[in-house]
C-alpha cells in the first residue's frame, strides 16, 4: 500500500504540473477505491437508485480532470477533493429528485465514522449538506475533517497527514464536529445553528 500510495502521490503531483500522461495513468490506480466509496455512499441513499457508483465516479473524475489544474499534495488531498465533488453530485441529485417528488422526499444518509457498517440515525442529505456548510463557516478545520472522514472515507491518520495535523487533534475535532452536526440535524430544517 505504501508503494502504491507513493506512486499515486507522484502521479498527482505530475498531473498538477500539467502532465496529462500522469493524469491518464492515475485513473486505473484510484478507480476501484473511488468506486468502492461511491458504492458505500449510494448504498446509504434510499432515493439514489437511478445513480450508479460507476456514473458517480465518472462524473466526479470528469469534473476533477476538466477543471483548472490543481496543485495536488498527496493521495489524501485527491480523495478529499474527490469526496467533495461526489458530495456536490449527490446533493445536486437529491435536489433534482426532491424537485420532482413531494417535499421531504430527500435522500437519506447516516453520519458514522464506519461508513455503511451501522445505521444509528438517518438524516436527509440536503439537511446534512446545509449543516456541514454551517459547520465549515463556524470552524473550517472541523468542516474539512468531516468532509475527509465521512465523504472521503479517509482514516484519522490519513486526515492528519493530509491537513498537517496530529492524529489527536483530528480525533478531537472529529468527535466535536459529529456532536455538533448531530445536534444541528436533529433540531430540524427550520432551526438556526448556535
């Protein structure tokens, strides 16, 4: 894994410097991991039956590859940004689905650090997105940590490495952010964040 991680990081840096050959060589190395993460997200979504993991990965990769060049730091940075893009796609999909259906029919997700392994409480994806935006305004670092852990599927150590923090700081911020999000989400749509 370490050798593969190094190769991925090297390809990302080369791609960030404009090497399109590196970009093309990267896809086979990250595709299965992106698809696995996409499948987990979609398995949690009740109303995402029309969106397949392959389509989610392809859409996310096209958005990443088609935008302005990114100065990639490492593998964690890539998967974190890929997670943000997938989140945007899922939110857009939920909004489109909700516009077609009756209000309150948004996709549902669970907020757990073992994505897909337990289902303690469901919350609407759109409400989670709104709460995560509020958290990022309140504490940008906690917002990044949630994004990387939940949507990026990174371990606490990978998040720490990606953000240049200690693992203890990531653990503490992750726990604090999850508690804040839980309180915010359970208060419902009309509540304002404290």
